């Protein structure tokens, strides 16, 4: 709650270092859809983010839809 934060548009050759002291306090994600990298952070942590579980659930839904 008492952290200074910065929002910025970084160029293609920017390096970023985010310490575990920050990451371990909340939910931190990095996505790269369509070549656009987005960092997102939420405090306090709200949910477990599990991309493998999401993928498996989507694959199961696709299989069920094909059967119907």
C-alpha cells in the first residue's frame, strides 16, 4: 500500500527487474498477445492464476462441443 509505482510504455529493448518482495505480495502476470507485452500487478492477491488449468478446461470444453 505504501509503494511508489510507475506506469510507462517501454520500448522493444527495455529491461525490467521486479523483485520477489513485490511479486510475492500480490498477483503478477506477463502476457504477450499479438507481440504486445503487458505486465499486470494486483494487490492484494485475489485468485490463483493457472494457465495450464485454463488450457485444459478449454480443451475439454472444445471436445465436449465436438461430441454434441
